[in-house]
């Protein structure tokens, strides 16, 4: 049956997840046998392209191809004849080491003009093939974006909530993942405190001003109601006295 598409990076390794414990083959393309397992032992064929780069684990039965090159891209077949014959085909795509996604950058602006404690964050990363940018909190994805135009920079804004969370901006593609974490209580990015970030202080000042304004408003309203009632009561008493 057809296995999943695999992606690897030049200089690294891939594992073909179709076990052969006693008897079977690893084949490249249609005819080229790379290795054969017989009675629990491996025999390597004289294929110069893969010489010294194929490993078979006799515990798991899995084949591994190491030190990948761009020329390794193609179809690989694992044929298992331990019992009932099974055939698994893998399509390997090999990417250059430059295909690794770069680390995203997080910038922090001042707090939003609200009475709640918010910070406005902006994450950005250089775009590339199949790159996705997302904001995560406690393992859950809050938002994500991607763009097929590789000449653009991916950006993703976020408005934080409260002071008790850490937010991670995650850039990923099929071969790598990078993240940058913003910690609100400590105002740090990847553990480094940001001395120029004052979101909470600004928001706390707003909270104080809002609280004072609320108290003054309530006091004025209460006094107005009291005064109105007293005036109304005085008029009622005066009318009764005249009658």
C-alpha cells in the first residue's frame, strides 16, 4: 500500500516506518534493492549511492537512511515477507538545509486604549515553502496564517488577555518548527526581560483612573438623587402646611 509522503533535510536522517523483523527488502525506485533482511540479519547490496548510509534496527525492524542528499529524493519500497507479504511505498522529498523555518520575531506595542489589561503583540517571520505562522496559548492554537506568495513576510497580530498567560508565536514548515514565547507577568521574550515594555503599568493606570472616575460619578449621582428626594419632600411638607 502507499505510505505517507516523507520530508527530510540534507545531512539528516529519515526512518521508513514499515518494520521488517525476519525477512524483507528495502528498495529504491522500481528495481534497485538497497538492503535485504534474511533470518534476522541484514545484507547490504552494492549500491554506491547508499553505501554506508542505511541502518536496520533489529529490535524495531525499521530501516533508516542517514546523511541525506538532494539526490536521495524519490520512491522507496519496504517489502515485508515475515508472514503475509506487505508492500509499503514511501515518497521521500529532500529539502536543503536552508529550508528550515527561521525563528519568528515578536514585537510588543503599548497597551490598547481599554480599561482591561491588554498588550498588542505582532509576530513576523520570513515566508517560505509551506510555512505557517500561529499564536498558541497553553498548547491551543489561537490564530494562524500562511501565504503562497513567498516574497512576502508573514505577520500575525494578537491582543492578549489578562496577566496570567504566556503566548507562543510558532513558525513551522514540514521539516522544522521554531517558536518565540512572550511571558506577560515577567514581560520577557524567550526568558529575556523587555525593559521597554510597559503594557501592564499603562493598563493599571487606566484601571486606577477608571475606578476614580467611577467613584466620583457614583457619588455625584447619589448626591443628586438625595438632593432631588429632599427637595421633593420639602415641597410636599410645605403644601400640606398651607392647606
